[in-house]
């Protein structure tokens, strides 16, 4: 005879519909939730954005990158691997 594993909601004890992973303070936590508790959790949540967050600077306008002049381009020493030469 086989065995069947039944997941129950960690909050109310009803059958769980989803398993949710929560990341808090360098730790990962897993909870099994029923559909009503999943909707409660998602109702106050937001989707993360890709990339780095935009810097917020209070009281100043955003600065543009400094303009490079021809003298700066030739005077700057190139770092890293040299470029390939055409064959």
C-alpha cells in the first residue's frame, strides 16, 4: 500500500494550495498556505524590479556624465587586455 503526503496550511490547517518561500534577514523560510492566505499575502506585495534600484537624492537635480574632451581621450592610459589587431 502506498503513502500519500498531504500538505496543510501552516496558518489555518486547511489543505495547502501553494508553498511560499520568504526571504528575510539572510534567511529563507518556507510556508505552506491555502488559497485564501496566498491571496492575503499577495494583496500587499509588489513585484521586484530588475537591476539596481534608482538612487534617490533629496534636493538636487540629477547630474549628467562629464563630457570627455579629445585631450582626455588620448592622454588616458588604456587598461586591460590590448585590442586585437586586424589580420
